[in-house]
């Protein structure tokens, strides 16, 4: 039931998200990520292992992307960054959200080619392990 509802929601949101300005999508992504982190103290603790790392998330179905930088006590989500990302993750918005929520196994989506990962391999593996562990 939960998956069916989520599928309907994503199907209805894809078109409006394509036309929503990136700055608003980034604000929304920041709110969602902050909520995920605050609700999962273990995830929050483990993210400190990635302090100073910069991720780029590209949603292939909406054509939008956002940057996530992990600082000592915070996650900063921005629409643009002058810094080169350590890791780039590219896939459908639903896959990216499911990864952060822990609703999908990172290895499964990577090996099924529903998620493309490029950049610093050790940082990507550490992030994957943190997602899988929490």
C-alpha cells in the first residue's frame, strides 16, 4: 500500500518538478534531508565520517540537480557550487530519495544500473555503507 501510494505521488509530481525552479527544489531537498538526518541519530553520527565531502545528486527524470556538502555539524544543500563534487550520483528522483530514506539497498540499485555513481570511489563506498547501515 505504501509503495503504491508513493508511486502515484511520484508519477504526479514528475511533470511539475520539471518546471519548478531549481532553487525551490533545492530548498525542498534540504528540508527532506534535514528531516531524515534528525529522525535518525545513528545516520547523523555516521555522516560525520564524511565531513568536508561534497556530493552532487542528479535526478534524471526531472532534469534537476543539487549539491550536498557535509560539514562538522550540518548538511548544506545548495542548487549550485563552485567546488567540484567528490561523488556524483545520478538516477531517478525516487531512487535518490529512497536511498536517503533507507528504503532501498544501494547495491541493488547500483548493480541494476538504476543509479550511476562517479567520482571518489572510497567516499562513494563509505556513503553507501552508511546508507546501508542506517
